[in-house]
C-alpha cells in the first residue's frame, strides 16, 4: 500500500515540477506515472553503479557530484520516454533538485502515516 501511494504521489510531484518549471514537460498523468516508475527504476539499478564508479570525483567535490548523478537519472528517464521531456542538462539538474525535495517531503509524510508500532 505504501509503495503504491508513494508511486502516485511521486507522479503528482513530477506533474508539479512540470507546472512550476518550464524546463520539464509532462503530457499527462499516465505519462507522469510511467516517468516516476522509470526514474525510480533507474535510481534503484543504475544510480548505485554510477555512485561507485564516480566515488573519487564525489569525494573530491565533497558529495556535490551526486547532484549530477541525480540529474543524469532524471535526464535519462526523459530521453527514454515520449510523454516526459527535459530541455537540457541544466533543466534536468534543477528539475531533479525540485523532484528530490518533493520526494523527501513525500517520504516524510508517508513515514508518519505508516509507522509500525
């Protein structure tokens, strides 16, 4: 139940990012659902590999390179899908920052709803 709700809220967050930032475009809610799924899939599979491969750069930049990796995952998802478009790397960076901030809020809210006692 929590996973399904997180997926729906992440798709809504992606629509919100597209609404407030013109560099990100999402055609419809089903496109946002698919994009949220693909972003989550890329973050679960590709991101850990990229983090390990770029560890020296991440250490030198004191962790700031992780923002670049997040932007690459966001941009890769937009490149792989039709209903989700990002205008460039700068837009992917800003869009991924907003989307990540909303993801933290979603995770925090869901953590409060689904606490195990």
